[in-house]
C-alpha cells in the first residue's frame, strides 16, 4: 500500500478539480453585482436609490421597486458566501499539497495581492464601490476559523448578524437623536432664552440633516455629482477616490459584520455540501420557502416605509421605529440560493449553469472589466453618459454587458486555463508564471 504525503510545492486548482456549481453560482453573482452597482456607476447620488429625485414613474419606477425589494444586497451576499467557500477550498488543497507554513504563506500572499487588485480598481479604474479590499482583509481573519465545524460557523454567522442589527439600529438612533435634540431646541423661544453653544450646534445639525433630505438638497447633490463625474480624468479621480476613502473606515470597521456573516455561511455551506449541490432537495426547498417568505415581506415593509414618507429621509428617520435591512437581506439571500440550487438539482437547467461556469471562473476579470467598461461609458473623460440615461436605459446597458461577458468568457475559456486577472493573481501568489494556454488535443 502506498501512502501519499503532501508535496513541498503548492499549485493552483486544476481544471479537473473545479466544482461546476460553485463556478456557475459565482457567475450568477458577478453578473448580479453589476445589476446592483449600475446605479452608482451611472446615476448621480441619490438618484440611484431614490426615484423621487427625478419624479420617476412607469418602467423606471418599477425597475427601482423590483431591484429594491427582491435583489438589493443579495448578489453581494452570494459572492461573499462563495468567497468564504473559496477560502476553505484554497487552504484545504494547499494543505494537501504542501507542508508546514507554506499553505499559510500562499494564502496570505494571495490575500495581499487581492489588496493590490483593489487599489487598481479604485485608483486607476476609479470604482468607488470596490469591495475587494474588504474581502482581502476579512479573508485573512477567516483563516483562523477554517477548521471549525459547519454548525459552529453558522452560529458565528448568527452572532455577526445580531451584531450587525445592533450596529444598524445604533446608527439609526443616532440620527434620530439629531432630530429629537434639534427639534427640542427649535421649540425654545429665543426671544426669552439665549441658546447655549451646545444647543446651537444641535440645531445646526438638525437643520443640515433636514435640508439635505429636501428635494432641493437632493437636486443639489445630483448637480454636484454630475459636475465632477462628467469632468476630466483628474476630476473624476478626486471625486470617486475621495468618496471611497470617506466611506472606507465605515465599511471596514463599522460594517465588518455585514461581510463576515456571509463569509461564515459560505464556509459552513461548503463544508456541509449546500454550496456544492450535495444537500437534499428538501433542504434547498426549505431555504427557498423560509428565506423568501421572511425576507420579501420585510423588504416590502422597508421599501414601503420610504414610499409612505415620500423618500424624505428626515421624516423617515423621525417616524420609523426600527431598521431590519440586514435581516431581510440575509433571508432573501438564503432564499435566492435555495432557488438557484433547486434549479441546479432539477437537471433541467444544466445548459444555463454550463453557460455561466466560465463567467464564474473569470470572476475577478469580470469584476474589474465591469469597472473599466462602466468607467468609460459614464465618465466625462470618455463617453460621458453619467446622469444622461433613464433608469430603464441603464438596465439595458447591464443587459448588453452581461451578453458581452457571457460570450467573451465562453470563448476565452475554450482556449485558456484562466481569465487574464486570474492568471496574474495565481502567478503572483505562487511567485511563478503559471501556464495560460490550454493544450488542445
């Protein structure tokens, strides 16, 4: 009997080792991410999430409503779960092939190079909604948890969700506090009582918040965004990179749980077979039924509250008692995953999953190329379509990019082992130029 031992040399995943459904779901997620990101690419803030700014109706309004209730946050959630699964997949294979610290060396080198891709996406391609830095940093944290059992990982995800809900409502009640304190000061008769410096500051904060949420305040922000993004490269660079850096601390340190929830779930679902299609049909059915039955009504209530208060952020914060976006997002995302896996298990949509497998294999290339294409289409230094398309026209652009990426990836992967960015990432990870062209028989 021959006993196999780990080799001393790590290597990237071979084509024969790829898991079709993982690649396919990753393909669905990367295309879906564009569906949600396109508002930030193409529509001046706050038009992307607020149809009242342009008094949208008809098809434009329905597009906003459907994406907000059904899809908001779900594609990034799917992608995060797959990234979490990828951590287990990568480290597990390296530990089977290498000894000692080498698997950790490869993994952390891989994550550090992902930071470089993130910097390229933000500071060269000028995408201020980049998520790669978050994935790189929090992925390194997940290394510690790679050996945990699925049940423990799911509990960790539940803890992160609870912390995220606490953080979400803590921030919400801080905004409520601005209104409460400001309105209390506004009720003071200043002809009889002189305001203190603290009272003046509270009144100023409340007034600024209220002014920002008025139609005039929103329109002012729209015009400011147009001026910057429709400028030359230097102007777009300043606007988009500053916006990214302004939000970086909030996303990295305050909303870490948002990403960790799905990283933990992805790790658990890979280990127990949910993400690889090995779970029973009944499990996927219950995921779909419970996830959508909980998530969609909660999302409806959240969106309906915005409509009821005419998208006035001041009145919304003042009158709405609680926030539960993260809860409905998790539920909708699990429900959507259940639906996708039911389609996969049925066997009726094998053609669909095979078509999207190359898209998932080239996920990093597709993510970066979406930044490149949209940057060229909407920025002033290129085609300058920013703020010039109606919402439904923006989604036509999404459809065109989808078709292009699906066709391109299917052709590319016939002749090459990896996508361009994936090949570079692997070569940098292993400090060795990897083969790229397939050997055709």
